[in-house]
């Protein structure tokens, strides 16, 4: 339907267009961007029609970033904050460093961490028996769950149990993130799209990322005027653009 640009005539009720859009999104999966919109969304007294179309276009184009990170991963066997006298004086004490022990199926390792990581450990509610990983560069902490060796324990709260990591405590993981271009625009305080495109092209040239064209589904596409269709005609020839599908439901006939 998408590749061959066929036209389908179906005799369903009026909301069939949105139902087909949802079915297409599930068929494509979470890795392919899918952006549904209604044709009447382009009409606004505050935003130009072309800006609305461009925003939805960038929602339907994803950036897949592959990054290799050094992490420490394992089951927490020890978590000891070490205190010292407050350098500012007074009777209070401050945490100078944190001693944490991690265990995997291949061995154990004891780490001496910065006191700032102790706050992250507390936010994640990490305790002995939890499986966590710590990014070596940023110090970010992520609690993955309770080790499955404690699955026989009775607790009032439902706990997610994960297996004990099998490799070394210190390892390199390849992390893949799928981010729509529109999210990059928002994260960078809404700069011009050309500025984001330069950063994206730099990532692609370095082999760190790749573009993932998705699908823009326009329901009630007959609401678009000649200006919108002219703008779509300019955007579609680009090699990295998304696939655009439209749907019109009139007189109990759905045209795609």
C-alpha cells in the first residue's frame, strides 16, 4: 500500500482512517517513526501552515544514534557511604566518597565513587541485592531491578526481578537511541531546523547515527489547500524524507 502508492476503496464507517493509521503504526513497530495528523490542524492564527507541516514531517523522521559507553554493571553486594568532617566547620559531617561492591557471574569488583553519585543511588532507591549499572563517563545510575536470587522473598510491593549479569563488571555496551528530529528541535530551545540538520549531518558523517524515515499519516487530507500540497511536493523529493499517506472518508467510502 505504501510502496506501490495504490488507491484503496473501502466501505467502512467514518473513523476508519484513524483505525488504519493505528494499524500501520503497530505494523511498523516502535523503531519506525509514525506521526498521525488531521488535515484541519494546519489552519491556525498563530502558526503558518507550512510550519505545521514541517513540524509533523520532522516528527516522522527519526535519528538512530549508536553510542558505545563504558559501564559498571552487577548486583550490589555492598553500599557504604564514608563520612568525613565538614570542611566548613560545625558538628555536621559530609560524605567524602561511596564504597560500592558489584557482583556478576564472572566475578566481583569494589568501586570508590564520587559523593555526587550517592545522591543518584538514593534517588533510584538502590540497596543490596539490586542489579544496577553506572555509566563511567557521566556517573548516571540506573536500577534495573532486584536480582532473581531474591525471588523467593515475600514482600508487600511487587518487584521486578532480573537475572544476574553474566559478563565482567566493567564492560562496554552499545546503546541505541531512536529520537525524532522534532524532539531534537525542542531539546535545543527551538533553534532553526537548519542548525539541527548540520549537527545531524555531522553525526551521520562520523558514522555515529543514521536517519530513519518514517510515515506521516494525514487523515481528512481533503482539508489541505493548494499551498499545503505545493509545500508537500517540495518536501517529498528529498531522499531522507518520510512517506506521506492520506485518507479521505466521505459518503461511507474510505480512500487511501
